[in-house]
């Protein structure tokens, strides 16, 4: 055997030995597949042995108003990855609502609509990453949060994809319904100044959430049941110079129309801020405690206050209360179970001054209790500055000083 042949055989043998030590990649087996298009076979689904659910084809997916009707429902606990391929133009209603163990979602470049609730289309309690093709003209992701392409709508946050503190990016105007629900690690959310609207049920089951920092956000709409099922009151804070909302007694309300957005409850007690005019449906929930409602309130929507085994102090008369409550009084037997409504009489009123808040006292004869309320806020001095003047032979002089036109404050 020639040396050349021996050398060639040695090389081939060495290559074969190396190849046999390298794990071979095999295509995953298709476990199940079928049609899921709006027009039947225009879009198809397949689930493989690696746990990947792939949606492929051309055009819109079908919608599934009942998540149990989703064709891959039998594999919902086995799907680890969801891929919406290029060519698919919509994500059908409840597509991902049943995917309880999915950790990764990819959305192709042609998806331009998500049917129904975004949370139900992409839901997974264990989702870590969500990615959108850079060529998609309608959606984008930033740090595992899904946005509209222009960044004005924050649509959905991956359940396991956020850290303890999340700051909403500048430019976001609306936070979509349920965008942040079921985020176990989230402790603090900071809103950008651009935020105007927060959708319903937004922080549902975010049981670690402690602080919502509104800052200077221009909030005009605050959805229902924002902090439902958290079991502890969330501290809401806002910049004192915010022209749209105010936080008093921990509760958030609109400076524009007086709508109570969030009622803070501590030690089973809720004190509605003075100046609130509207208590919307399902805003206050108290059990075995008390609620204080000031006389500034003009409307209490049906079921606006849900109190059980509690005392409600209304700072006014019974007839006044009946005028502002929009629900039928017969509902009290159901809505106000074991609730005593106490009507309070004003005793004294100290108006606000430059340095002190105004305080008004009401007396409840039923429980012999005096309720103090801040009814105005210190408005600060109206300062006038006086320049120094040197004395002359005939007139006295003075150092520079200032005084307030509203009170006796002066540095003279």
C-alpha cells in the first residue's frame, strides 16, 4: 500500500472518529397538526416533540371565543415555545390563553393585528421572552414587553421577563388592559409623563407590587380592578405639581373632574379625599372596617362602595346621600351587608392659610365620634420683596426684607 493511500485512509479514519463524537441534530417529530386559518387551510398549526407550536401559512388566523376550542388545547401543558411565522397576518383570539408552560414567543414580520385581549392571545404564566421581527411594521418588543410600533400602546409584559422595578418608557400613552397581570416579581412601577390611560385589571395578581409611582403622568382614565387580588394596599404616589391627578390619604383622584381612581385602604379603613366628586363602580372595597365619604362627593355609582360588616360615615344628611347614590336604595340589603350608615354634622371649620391646611370637624352622634378632615391645603405665602434703603438725615432706613400679602409673615 502506497504511503499516499495510507495517509488518505488515516485522514478519513480521523474524520470519522471526530464525527462520531459530535451529537447529531435531528429534526423534531411532528406530534400533531391541523388547520387554524380564518379561511380554513390558509394557516396551519403543528406541534412537535421538542415542545414547539408553530403557526404558519398566509393571512389571518381563526378566532376562538372559547379557549377550550383552540385545536392544540390537548397539548397546552407541553408547549414550550410559540412561533408565529412570516406570512401570518393576525394572531387569533385565545391563541395562547391555554399555554401554561410556554417560556418563549416569537412573532413574525407580517402580523398586523391581535384579536380579542392581547393577554389571552399570548398568555403564559411562565413566559420569559417575547420577540418580534425587526421588520414588523405594527409591533415591537423592548425588554420582553410588547408595544405598538409607534410605542404609544404598551400591550403585554412577559410574566417572568421583568425585574422588580419597571419604568414605563417615554411616549407610552396607553397601558393596555391586563398588560401587567400575574407578574410575580414586580414590586414597583414608575409611569412616564406621557401616560394618559391605564386599562382594567392591569396589576391583577401582582402580589409583590408595593408602589405605583404616577409622577407627572397625565392620567385621565384609570381602569376597574387595577390592583385586584393583591390582598394588600398598593402605595400610589404622585408629584405634588401634577396638574392632572392628586394623591391624598393614599388615594388617587382626578384634579380635572374629581373622579376617584383608586381608594387606599389601610387597617380596613378608607378615607375618601376631600375634593373627590365621583366614586365609580367597584372603586371601594372594605370588610369589617369603615369608610368616610365627604360632602364634596356628587355621585356614587351603583356598587361604587362595596362594604361588608362595616361603618360608613357620610359627612352630610340622609337625603343628600340618597341624591348622590345612583343605585336603587333597595340594593343596600345586598350591597351593604351588616353596614351602618352614619350621617355626620359639621361642628367647626378652620380655613386653610399660607402655612396650615384647613381642617373641618364633623360629629357622629351615633358613635359619639369626631371626624377631622383636611378640607383645604396650605397655599403658601404671597411674597413681596422690599429693597434695602439707606437712612437719611430726615428718614429712617431699613435692610432688605419681605412680607406676605395674605398673612402677618415678614422678615422686617
